[in-house]
C-alpha cells in the first residue's frame, strides 16, 4: 500500500514525483512502468538518437541515484491491467496488487498502426527507446524508406533518414501536410522543407497495403501506385493507453476526463497527467488533450500542487517544437483557433513566422522557424491577449541564425 501511486513513468509521471518531493511531500510514492528500462525522454528518439553519431543510449529522465534520493519505489516491467477504485487497488500483469490513497494516471499514448503490418520486419512505429535503437541499426543499410504520415514524428524521421543517403518518400493522406492544424498556406510552407532536403512528399495518398512475406518490400497506395520499400515508419497519430481503466468507472472519452487541477470528476483521489489527460483547460475553458512534452511536465506540477493543497501553477498556452533538417519549428498557442493574420518570410529561410488571430484580431497562436526570441514575443502576445495588428515584428535578422 502506497500513499501515492503513479502509473506511467515518463515525463508526466516523473515530473509529478519530482514536484511532490520539491514541495516537501513526505508521503510514500510508488511508480509503475511497463517499460523495461529506467525512465527516459521521448523527444530525442526521433532526433538525436537516430543520428549516425548516436551511441544508442536514451536521455535519462530519472537516474537510479535520483530514484533513491527521491525515495521513489519504482517498478519497471510492471504493467497495470486493471483499476479497482472501490478497493483503491491497481492490478498488474504479473498478478500483483498495488494499493493507494492517491492515484496518478500517466500512461500516455501509443502509436496507431495499420493493418497488414503484424510480423512484417522492417515496419516500425516510433514511441519507445527500443524502436529508436532498432531504427538506428536499420538506417545505414536502408535504401528505400517510406514514411507514412507527415506529422512531426514522420517528418523528423524522414529528416534523419535522408542523412544516411536513403531515398525517402513520405505518404500523407491530407492534400497539404499539417493543414488541419496550421492551415493550407503554412502547411505548404513546412512541407516545402522536405522537398528542399531531397525528400518526396506524396500528399493526398492513402496506403492500402504492404508487400513482402517476412520483410517489407513495398507499400501499396489506394491510387494503385506501389512504392518499393525496405524500411517503413508509420506516424499516423496515437491512441490513449486507457484500456486498463475500462470498467473502473473513470470517465474516458478522448482521454481521461479531468478538471482544471487534473482531478478526475467523481474520484477525488484520482488524477490524470500528460498525454492521456483530457483537461478542462483554464485558458480555453474547454476540455483539451495535448500531446506535447512541455504540457506533460506542467501537468506534473499541477497534480503535485493539488495533492499538496497548494495553489496551482499558472497554466501556459500549449507549446511544441520539432527539429527537421537542422531547422527548429516552434508552435505556440492554438493556431487552429484562428486564421493566419501576419506572416514574415518563407520557410526556406530562417525566421519564417505566421501569427494566427481569432475573429477579434487577438493572437491565438504562432508558428516560428529558427527564432526563439520571436517565439517568446508571440507567447507574451497570446498570454496578454494582444492584437496581431499591434505586434511589433522585427524584420529578419538573418545573421543571428545563419547556419
Ligand atoms: C518520438 C517522439 C518524439 C517527440 N518529440 C517531441 C517534441 O519534439 N516536442 C514535444 O513537445 N513533444 C514531443 N513528443 C511528445 C512528448 O514526448 C510527449 O508529449 C510526452 O512524452 C508525454 O509524456 P507522458 O508522460 O504523458 O506519456 P508517455 O511519454 O507516453 O509515457 C507514458 C508511459 O506509461 C507507460 N505505460 C503505458 N501503459 C501502461 C500501463 N498499463 N502500465 C504501466 N505503464 C504504462 C508507457 O510505456 C510510457 O512509458 C515526442 C514523442 C515521441 C514519441
């Protein structure tokens, strides 16, 4: 029996435990992870870990020394399979029971996949360190790489693969990659980065099947075309790891429903954090589920404050970054809540900027390339409700970002 049981030991779970200890929590903390290694960070899996120079080691989130120093009872290779909220017990796949007074659900998401890929070597998704290690081992011998999905993970993988000299093709169902979040114009700008770096994007194409018996040899498209492939990465979005909560009564729709403080309604002793949490967002006054690293870390602080009865940290607008072809893309706020009001430059040069405003002209989001100072200005504009027309946007200062 533990005072606080955290299920999932990635950034949301780890930051919760760290924030609890920082705020003076003396309670016992137990953490369960289905993974077989110590907690590590996920963003480097599609970036540094795929580089030729990578030693294949994941970036740790928590070392064994920190586990001891924080007095966390960490159980790796321990998968939660059922929650019994009446008895306040989590059952695990190895037949054990872990009791709790307070439960934190931080089991995140996993990649969606496609039919016809089971047991087919050479077809991957990318979520865990082992995926990155296997892909890193495949890349030097890959000649024809097909990436399915032009979201950030697909784009980052394409950017890593092309450096090995492989021919890389991205297949994307939308007519313009990322148009659903960033709009057609900005989506086209970012898709242009692929072409600039020798990666082909087949947009508006659906995958209908895979060729190969033991190992993949090709990808079939609904348009009738076949793409030869010796390595395939599927990056078509995610699904929440919430099956273990089925029948528990915990409300689940697009994630675990929770209030502003990440507490689950009807279960005052249960919280959700990170990618799995569908939070009543204090900025947007609506339930929002966000799959970004910064958000998961912030959730750790919010849950810890709620458990300790302390004031909640101020919520920030969503923020995500992506590294592609040596460029840093930053997205702040929620571009999908507005329209493009201001742009600067184009994506083939550093400093490209698109600011999104709502119907009243107020900044709601921005996309920025290689200009972290501008990202901070845009964040301030969003937080203070500034009008896009009043933004003071300096002209490009290329020398600062010249590669
Ligand atoms: C390859 C990759 C690159 C990324 N790059 C960026 C980036 O550049 N910028 C950015 O902002 N975000 C990025 N992200 C997203 C970011 O990493 C996530 O938002 C973040 O990891 C979410 O943390 P989490 O703790 O909520 O969930 P997760 O990281 O998904 O962790 C959940 C953990 O719970 C475990 N688990 C699941 N079910 C169970 C169970 N039943 N029992 C026990 N354990 C369980 C999982 O194995 C996992 O270890 C990236 C993600 C990936 C995969």
